[in-house]
C-alpha cells in the first residue's frame, strides 16, 4: 500500500521507539518522535543512521534511500509539539501503567486517526480509560529488534472499532510486518509463551541444573531458537522482565511468579545488556 503523505508519531526514543521510527520511515511515512531527553534523542537519531548504514553495507538498501529515510524523521521534545491529526501515533514508553495513561491522554488530545500503545503485558482496556475515543485505540506489540523481527501482535480492546483494527493491520503490512490479532488477556499470546520459557530457565539456573550458557545452548540447538531465554532476557532488560512477570503473576497466579534470582539481580543493578551485566557480561554496553 502507498503511504505517501501519511504521518506517524512515536512517543519515546528508547530501544523500541527507535525501531518503530526506523521501520516507519523506511516504509515511507513521515515520522515525528517525541522524546524529551536530549541525550536519548541524539542516541536515537544516531542509531537510526547507523542501522541504515548497516543495511546499505549489506546491500539491503540503496545509498540514496538511506538519506531519504533519514530526512523523514524529525524529533520534538514534547507530545504537545506533535502535529494534530496524525495518521498513526504509537506510544512506546516504559511499562508503567500510570506513565502510559498520562502519555496516552496527552497523545489523544492531538486527535490522531489511530492511537496505539506498544506494550507486552499491560491491559489495553485499562489503558483505554485515559483515552477519549476508545474506538480508535489499540495495542501494537512490537518485538526487539523491530527492524529484524517480522511479527506484530495486535491487541484488541473491548471498545476497539473494526475500522481501527483494519487500520492497524494495514499499518503493519505497510511496515513489513506479519500480524496476529489477540484479545485483551494479560500477557496476550506472545508474552505468555515467552515468559513460560524465560522464568523456567531462571529457575533451572537457581536449582543448579546447568550453567546459563548451557541452558541457552539447549534452547538454541535442540529447539532452534535464535537466542536462548536467558540471553534474550538480558537483551529485553531484567527490570522489564521483573515488571511484566509481576503483572502476569497478578493475573494468572504463581506459575508466572518471578524467581528470586531475577528480583535479586534487578536490586543489584544487574539489568542485562543495558547495564553491562546480567545473566551474561555485555562489555560494550
């Protein structure tokens, strides 16, 4: 589908926001990124450029297309500086309910056609309470790295309109994603599958079943996972894992209770790749 003239905004310039902005710009959307932190905004633009450079070096992208995509991305400091009436707005801030509610209420005031939250576990219906037009609100769960992983999980709230679902599917197709549609159940489909493996791997490590390296090797070699559950947890962030595990435990009971090792590591500041140390060492963090 042609997206010429269509405009997207991404709220939050962190790991996921960078990826969403990248794929939207590459697809042809004009992209506004709302990020108040100057250092994070600079890092976001640098990451987008470096990722485009990598695509050019691998022959996946023409050199001129890099500059065209870069020119489509602009940064604003505040949500209130985003244009009104955007085609799609995707909120991608940390997984804290009150923070997301505040951000979504401010985004809704800009009257986008489609307003989405990028969340892996928070209730779409609960988040929708801060949005005036709940029919135009939906969940879009992206996966990291956004530019590599093809899946987009669309989460439909009780008030989400059929038109909004169709628009979300069209947006997913335009940015090169395969979509699945799920209803608003805590953990949706993908997070419940993912956490079942990740939390069990942590318990195995606690029990001394095997080393972190060998637990991950088992998942990669026996089941052809691209990366093991412990290394993936480091990449996602152990603090994020802990927050989501607690959310799933509250909804589904003790099978999703976070292992003691996870809570201890987060308390010690061992958050995974972003802190330089988690289940593995990340010297270049």
